[in-house]
């Protein structure tokens, strides 16, 4: 099983790669069976309401929310601007290891010792003075969220409700485990030229019993697959990230 550090690096690589190309066509989905569930069956999988749910936060409310992402953060934000907003003492330069010890990449961590406020800003490994590459939050209970209300710890069922359509994601427990692969035209879908590009990774919820049956491995699953009736509550957002394309892209 990959380490959390390895998954962190791979997650960043996938996020940045996605910014440099148009989204891939959605995978072909297996048809869902039409038979009704048997009496006493587990709760239904995460299904989506009509695409009219959860409008994004806009206008005055967004401007007044200090935890909204990306908010005032942008690729060309300066160190002085970050210090003015967050306080110099609340910024810490750190590095994250690459997979299998293959180098490191830098991050600037905001509120590094406070899980509720912690935010990682992804920097260019070859040029620390280059524009900001992206940002990520992954602490359960984090105050940070995007304009749709997405945040770490949100259930897959709630994510689907906000999207207004099913989502597809990679199975767990490999390098790209849990990465949302397709929003199926819902509210959260990234456009071809979306800036910043949103990325979400799913994981098992805290407190889930050991050995609980969850989608695994290098294949794509759908949130509305009746073969996985409990994933709406058993999978949650592990990481919410956003990224910007490099200046030459």
C-alpha cells in the first residue's frame, strides 16, 4: 500500500497534469441492474438529485468568508501579501518526499500547527519564486472550503447531492486511489479552460470498521453503482485541491 507521502506526491502530479490538458472523455459505465433491492437490503448508493442542488456561494457572502478557496489566493500572490494576510509567524516552508524517495518538492504551509486552519500551497520544485502552482487541504474538520461548500470530511453522498449528478472515481489503495475522475456534467465539473482546476480525492471515513467492503484498485467506480450500497456514507473527501496552469501552458 502506498504511503500517505507517496499519495500526496502522486496526487499533486495528477492535479498539475490535469491542468495542462482538456478533461478526458468520461469512461463507459456499466448499466445498472433494473431489479428492485430485496427487502432488508443495505441503504441505497449515493444517487444524485436533479441538477438544481447547491448553488455556489457568490457575491458579498463569498467576499466576507475568510475560509473560502481560492478566495484572494492566486498564482502571482507575493510572500509579502501572504504575510500580511496570515501573519509571518503562521507560514512555514516545508518539503514533501516524492514517491520511492525520488526527490522532494516544496510547499508553504499556512497555520501549520492548527489542523482546522492548515492550508498547503504548492510551489514549483525547480523555482521557488515561480507562480503558485496549487493549494490543498486535507485535515478533517478544516474550515477551508470552496464556493460549493466542499471540504475534507464531507461524505460522498453529500458530494453527489451538490454535484447534482453521479461521479466516477478510482478505487482505493493505490497511487491514484480515490481520485474523482468524472463529474458526469454536474455542477462541479471542470470546464476545458477551468481556472483554477478543482481536484477531489476520496478515502474511507474515520471510524469505519476494519475490513469494511469498499471499492479497491486500479479501476473506475460510479457513486450510483448498486453493487456498493454503502459508499455514500463510508467514503468521504480526503483532499480538496485547486491548481493553476504553469505560465507557459
